[in-house]
C-alpha cells in the first residue's frame, strides 16, 4: 500500500462515491481537512486511477474500505506501525477480513446497524436547542464519558473538531447544565454522520435525545445534507426508526486500547 498526497487523495472521490454512505467519514475528512494537516493520512492499495481499497488515519482513528478484496495484511501493518491507534472501523465485510491480522491487538469488537434518514418524521422540541462552542467542551466531555456504552472520547480530536467547526454539536440544557447532545461530523456536500447522541442518566425518557437529533437533522436537511447514523441499542433504534431512519447495512468497530 502507498501513502497519497493531499491532492492525490481528492482523486479518490469517484471511487469512494460508489458507496458514499459507507465512505462518509473518508470523503468528509478529505473535504474538510487542510492540505498541511498532519493528523490525517490516506493509503491506497492499487493504482490511484483504479484502487482496490483505502485506509485512512484521522488522529488516532482508522477507517478502511474496499468493495471487494484488498491487501488487508499490509493495511494491518500500517495500523500496527502507528503506536497510538485507538479504533478501526468500516463495513462489516472489510473489518471481518482485516481482523485476522490484528487479533493480538483487539480489546473489543462491536457491530452496529447503519441507517440513513429516508422518511423524515422529526419531533418538535419545546426546549431551546443551541450549537455548542469550545467553552462547552468540559461539560460535554464529562457527559459523553459518563455514558457506559461509549468509548472514552479522545480529548485532543474532540476539542479541535469543536474549535474548528468540523463537528457540529448541538445541546439541550436543563437546570443550568447540558443534559443532552448530538453531533454531526464528516459532512459532505450531500451527507452527514450523526454521532455522540447522549443524555445524562437522570434526564432520560423525557424525549430530549429525539429533540436534539431532530433539530440537528432538520438543519442538515435544510442544507441539502442527508443524515446517517449507527446504532446498536434496540431502544435507540426504535427512536431513530420513528424519526424516519432506515437501515441499509451494518458497520463494525474494533478497539485497540
């Protein structure tokens, strides 16, 4: 596999757009990252004009994609060589093929439903929903890290994405504090990934998650961007289905630390 320059990586869009929902992270990060950024690397297997697969590093996170077969062994070696790797994610079929080369590193593996907002049926919120700023970072990190099923959030990438606006995070407040949040990331011209939907335990079952997700999705749709998301919690799945999300496949994530 070989590393691409920033300008070369932009030539991957036609290849990645064959399954653009699955490649939302890669496309969005290429579109939104500056040419001199040292926190993103793109590697391909094959020729630029006809690649077999793509591996992206974004800070300590990796995403892999191939429509069929690629050199998964070499991709695994790249991940191994980056000593700070935290997470690898991708289509279930891709993760299943690279896993044998990373077995000794894997701490946890999870499989999620991948859904796209196809039939919007969004909620109206009686509480104000606002966009978060860098001043909210401390509260938000505490909230996200309190969610048992979430991985520990990497503070560096979280703060940078909030500061630069590459992550659009919305919040709902009650009793003088942030109690629910949702974000979009890897936004492209026509898609966006919903991530980090979370509500403090003592404020759940009040419709707050539906409220903040609906506001976020409404704003994205008004800009011509279709929201996508992952979920593995059946209760959350029912909420997303009610809001109009429909499953298109599955996604896997493996954690190294």
